[in-house]
């Protein structure tokens, strides 16, 4: 994950929440809510990206003489039960390897509160096994807060949830602030959405309009151009009267698509639709792709990518942008024959002088596949939180930090 470095200290200090890096942590116990929710199989970690991204705050505390208590969720356990697959022990072991010290998991932390010494790190067991966590129980938040002098939220990926380890604890802690990762996320997102260099272009793609309708509608108020892709683009094509064969689309939302298109047109913007597409008769890795003009799509065709003409047009638009927000590939990029549209678009974003910010699981997978990780302005660690921020919704985990900063 690459943090944005071109914010001045003056601008950073004007933000509405306190930052860990501005606090004197020496001799204090710091409770850090991180997002260490990594894929586990047979007790082995599949991808430790989130763990590594969370270490900056921990190291800051250790280097400045603090004791650290880490907490995180893992998977989707049942409250009140901690099964083997819910145990944070493998995560704690990896944290220990990265820090060069043993990191123990504390199971019965309410009965035996941990008291680490300066330079030490311990970890609370999976917060989602605690009764009251998901309901943001005040009593549980107070129990977390009693463990520390300073509470740090560094879990942007879950900041859109009102849970006890994110909100109730921040309300009860002696001091509540944002960790290194969370602050970097909010700085980058703020730059992209609140003070964007123009023209601002957003790419929103995915299977369904219904899951991203409010985001599309909100972005139509903010951006100069709105690119849609995947099943979302198919619904917009249908709304514009183009044949889409048996492609994934939502016929009941064509009116909503027309409203968004009209909103963009009223401000002089566009929702550029593909003029050519790559079709197949089946959704399969072995399917044969055929490039067709959009109005030549047959009744039994599935649109699985944009065509070369459309990809080139989008690339030109992106290369002229001042700010790019990217969420979703424009085709089934997992299959080589339907990946070209997303590849061309990804390369254009990488080559653009624009400040680019990308988020969402499929987007990050595409960025990795096409080898442009180091050429994106900022890669967000959040999925749901990233989308809700784009939509303009307040994030409960951030809102409480802002409230605490105001006294």
C-alpha cells in the first residue's frame, strides 16, 4: 500500500481528527484496532498484505517507548464462541515475525487485563467473538478502553461499521486518534474527492447497478466524466437502446441509468458507452471471444469486455484527467480473452499525470495482474469503506474520532 506523500504538514494538521504520529506515547499503553483479517487455510496465512500495512502504527509506538495492545477481527465468528478457525494465533505469530518479538494472544482479557511493558506487544483474541461487539455495546467499549491510555483506530477497511472496537471504545478511551494507515487513507480520499484536480473521472464497474446505484448517483454530482463497466455498463447500454443479447444487466433499473446519464449531460459531462464489445456465447475460460460493433450484438451473445475502439477512447479520456477514482474492471479480466479492455484502461491510468486512487478487491487484483501497483497514486485497503466514502456517507469509525477531537 502506498501512502500519499505530497500533503503538507499544515494541511494534515487541519484535518478534523487527532493523529497517532502527533501524540506523545512514551510510557503509555496504546490500544490499536487494526484490520488483520487475512485469508487463513489450515492455520496458514494466504496473504499478509493487511498485516504488513498495519505495522507502521505499531512500530511508531514501540520506537517511541509505548506498550502496545493489538486487536482485530478475523472471519465471521459467532459471538460468544471462539472456534479454531477464529483464533488470531497465526496472525499474532506473523506480527511477531515482522516485529522480531513474541506476540501472545490474550483470551480471557476481561478477567486478566494485559499489562505489557514499554516495547512489548500483545494481542486480544478476535474481537468478533466478544458478545456486544457487532451491536456497539457501550459496556464492551468501556472494557476495551480500560486497557489503555490511548486508543488508535487504524482499520480503514472496517471504519464503515459501528462496532464496539471501532466506536464505543473511541467514545470511552482517555484519548482517541487515527493510526498511520487510517490517516493516510483519509488524506488520499479527501484529496481525491474534496479538492480534486480537474477534470475528475470516476470508473465504477461491477456486476450490478443495484449494488452501486447510490454511489453512481453521488459521483454524478462530483465528477466531470463517469465511466461505467461490466454488468453496470450493460444496463446503461440497454437504457440507451442498444442490444445486449443475454448479457448480465438489470432491466428494472434502466430508468435509473437514464437519470444518471441525464444528470451528467446537464453539467456538460458524459457517461461514455462502448461502441464495440467483445462477446461470447458462454461465460467460460474456454469461450471464444468475438469483437463486434455494439449494434451487432446478437440475442445469444454475452458482452464480456469492451472492444479495442472503446478501450482506446477511454484511454484518451483518462490520460487527460486531473483526478481518477477507480472501482472495478471493465471486463472479465480473469479470462485472458476478455482482459484487454481492463489492461488498456489500467495502463492509461498508470500513464496518466492524474492523481489516481483505486479500491475494491477486483480492482486490486487487476492492478496486481497488470503490474501497475507502483504507478497508482494511492491504493485503498478498504472495500466497503472505500465505496461508502465515495458515496459521501459518514464512516462511524471516523466520525467518532472527529467528535473526540472536538472535545
